């Protein structure tokens, strides 16, 4: 994804890569530094103001759903469109989260010391890709259990794509989300036409057309044989 936005990102976890990059940074005309979450967010195209107004309620609902994960939710446009969401981890946010956990388990004196270093920050950001038709359909959906399941599926899929394994609770959440989505997709009365992406069916018009076709085939009907 970074390549599609014109960024050159090197995995410093490989042997000697960090040392090589440090030497490269000392060369004239080169700027090398550790990648931060804001670096990538800034190169992702913001959505139009009118579009922001259209999705603001959906984003607020998404942020409330992922609040317990200490995850903020943003909407941007980026390539490839086939990637509906990406999870960005923020080192400063993770540090703040560790401080919060330490404060909860510390005695009052040490907790007060840790509180002095705390400031609001999310350890994770889920960036939804508004170029994805899947994301656009999710943001336009009612804020019901299917919306919640779809969002959690995108979030947990992004967690795995980021290279993080799922914890026990997250596996349970993913299974629950998939169960809701399958139940909605396989609900009685849902035909194959409804399931095709991007197809909107007018049921009244469909039923009227079917009745007309039936009448055409009946004896004496417009399309039927002559009655004798």
C-alpha cells in the first residue's frame, strides 16, 4: 500500500538494514527516519467535505464500536481499491496505552507519577478505504448488528494483515461477526439476484413482471394460444 502512495518503506527488522539506513541518512540529499502513523495518514487522500458529512454518523458509530480496542477510525481514499481497510499502529499511542495499564495496577503515589506522562492517544488507527465499494456499502448501511459485524470483520482482517496474531477474545469476536454476516446473507427469502454486488432489486416491479409473464403463458393470454 505504501508503494501505491509513492512512499519507500524499508523493513528495519532485517539484519543490517537499520545500520545501512543510518549510513544512508548521513549522505547529502537523503532524508531517512522512522515511519510514524501520521506519515502514512498524510499521504492518503482525504474525502470531499460533502462525503464527510454523509459518513460522519457511520464513523462515530464505528469509533464507539472499536473504543474498547483503543482504535480510532478514519476514512480516506487510497490505492489499491481492493484493500478495504488498513490498520496503522502508533508507537506513541502504544506507549500511552502501556502507561494507562500501569496506572491502573500501581499504588496511588506511583499512579500519580504515571498520570503526569499521560496524554490522549490511540494505539491503533483503522483507516477505511472510501475507494472500496465494500466500504461504501458498509458506511451506507443501517447501524445494526450487521453493520457492527461488518466493521469488526474489517478491523480483525486488518489486524491479521498487519502481521499481528489474533488473541483469544478477538478470535471469538471474529467468529461471532462471521456468524451474523452469514445469517444475514443466507436469510430466507433472499434470492441470488439480491446477493449480486451493486445490484438493487425493486421487488414490487419484479413480482409484477413475473405475474405478467405468467399471464402471457396462460391459454387465451396475450402470449398464450387461442382458446377453442
